[in-house]
């Protein structure tokens, strides 16, 4: 794989935009009970989640009063929602994406242990200095990479369906919430948008010297399958995650991959220029 990829507290900082073939395990850190450092996200206070809870409660109050609506125009009763454990991190997990995680904190070891025992999913949410996002991705443990004698784990998780936090719940050592699935709006996808995104992906792969699997052009989540194979900034991935239009996502992915390719070209030109200057200085 061409290009260095810096790791800083679990956040993938890309010095050269490259395709992903290996990733280091992301580690979540906690400072104390009411202040958590999640990967590279900075301090995330429990009070940030109160905002989510209050907003969700207000929306539900309006729905019960006949004024609140979901995307389909129907009110979703609490009984139709599912309670899942939440894992806030400084990364965004896209559907179909696979990411290694290092699990060491007791609360998350408990969460992951239960998920593995019951073959259940947990919710991964992006968290940064602005707080914890409402839209996240269901994650399932795809493989246990390493077990340590002290109970720590290195696992590989795979992104599944998206969800939205509707109501925070309590009673467990880890965060939990009632969640509702996020689905795309029914709309046709322009084949040209898919072709452009695939073309941008192949061009970047060729430039990076990578040989990824050929994408399935008929996939209903092609945008996620392409973006999941490239190092992108968390903020850009969160925008893709929250979008309810595959057409919109494909257009955005094509732009991101084109931009990544241009940055890689510029980085290599700068590196070559520095090497030439260094050679001239050495010879003089």
C-alpha cells in the first residue's frame, strides 16, 4: 500500500489518501465516570447525550399529540423500537465496512461479550468535541483477532444497517438506547452516477497500486461499498451515513474519490520535488 497513514489515538489521519488493506485496532479510552475520551474524539460528556434524549422526547411528545411525523409520515410506537448497547467512538463505521477494535474497558468488554454470546449487534456512534451523533451503524463481531489473559480483546467488526437514536435508556454500565432503523427514500439511481463513482474508485486504486475486488455495480449500497475501502475523514463519512439518497451518496463518493486522487498526485509530486532538491544539496 502506497503512502503513510498516521495513527493518532485510533483516528485514521491520512497523509496520503490511499485504499485500505490493513487497519490498526481502534482503542476507546475513558478518563473517569462522567468524562470519556473516545478514540481521537476528545472529551465527550454524558450531558451531550442529554441533548439527544431531550430532543427525542420532544419529538415523541409532538408525535403523540398528532403533530410529529417520521419520514414515512407514520408515527413509530416505542414498542416497535429496539434497545441496543451503544459504543461511541471517534470513527464512523459505514455499512459493509470492516474495522478492527481493541476492547479493554470493562463496560465495553461486557457489551461485546454479550453481543458475541447472543450473536447480537451493538450500535457504533461517531463522537467528537461536538458530542455524540444521533445516526450510527449497527455493528456485529465478525471475528475475534486476539484474546488477552486480562480479558482484553482485539476484534473485527462489520457495519450493518443504519439506525437513529430515539430515546436514551439507563440501567447498564454501557450506554443504551431505543433506536429506529434509517432507510433510504425510494428513488431510481442514475446509472451514470454509479459509473462515475466506480470510475473514480478504479482510478484511485490504480494510482495507489492497489488491487481491490471489483465492485458490484448492481449493489443497492454501492456508495458505501466503495467508500468503505478508502481512508476518508470521519466528518465526510458521517455525511454519507446520514444521507437517505443512494444517488446523492454516489455523487458525493465520486467527488471524494476524485479529490483523494488529486491529493495523492500532489503529494507524490511534492515528495519527488523534495527528493530532487535533497539530491542537489548532497551533490553540492
